[in-house]
């Protein structure tokens, strides 16, 4: 039993098992699933807004030409749920205050959901080194039991294996969990900026600005966001 406790794999089980227990105790099942599903998309970025801007301009042209029925039909084909909601409120004649309240609430909820994903990995990053230390201490206990035997070589190898747990904890925290959290935070910032650009386009549509003005305004905002994202990377 002592030899099995001193194996390198046992250290990894302690660190990995501890991190999994923290995740299960600190987060709900849906939060864990959302965070894990975000890993697949985190390196792809949020994508552009070409399709959304094209949809918005199509609807704005119809509304600018007073073609309300055609605009309502076009809104039904909009792919983005956020943009679809905003344009539908414009077509339905909602007040600007109601529009801003609902859309800003949607942006806030979206940001909170994505921040929960990055918080998940931040929490795991904070606990991984602690479980690494726990694994090292467990190995040290086994090593101390061998001091009476006087086998310096065995004691030295046992100490090296025990220290692996700390190494595993630091690797998981600093090379896995923290980078994922940072990537998700950057993704959230970019996504919120894109939603605000779409909101600006919806507001300009509500104010019955010409499609050319809307297009130029959104192009300027998109350029600013791309430049900011480039500096952030």
C-alpha cells in the first residue's frame, strides 16, 4: 500500500480528484456543463458581425421606406436572437426607453453567464496548487516512515515523487485553468462590445436614421473593436 501511495500516478489522482471535487461542490451541474462546453469555442473567438449587420441594414431599409409589413417579415429571418428581439421591438413600435431597458438587460445577462464560465476556471486555478501541496504532504508522510530503514536512495526517490504533486498542481493552475479563464474573459469583453454595436444599430433604426448612416456608424464601431482586440492580444 505504501509503494502504491508513492507512485507518481497517485499524486495526479490526488490533485485531479481534488479539483473535480471542488468543481462538483462549488458549482451546479449546468454551470459545469456550460464552462466545459465553452472550452471548444474559446479559441475560435466570437466571429464577425457581417451577417448581423447585413440583417440589420435590410430591416432598416424597409423601415426607412415605411414598408412595415415587409420589415416584420424580414425580422423573422434574422439569425441572432439578440438582434431579432431588438428589431422586433422597433417594428412593433416600442418606446426607446423600453428598447434600451430590455436590450441592456439582455447584454447584462449574457455577460453574467459568460463571466460565470471564466470564474469556474479561476476557482479551479486557485485550488489546484493547494491539492498539489496536499499530495506532497501525503507523500512526505510515506517518506518519513522509511527513515528508520536508512535507505537513502529510496528516501530520495520517494521525496522526488512526493514533490510531483506540487508540480502537477502548478501546471494545472498556470498552464491550463488560468489561461482558459483569461481567454474566456477576453471573449466576453469582445462579445459584449459586439452586442453594444448591434444595440447602437437597433437604436439608430428606431430613430429612423438612413441605412447609409447606420452602415457607416457601425463600420466605424467595428473598426474600433477590431483595433482594441488586436491591442489586447
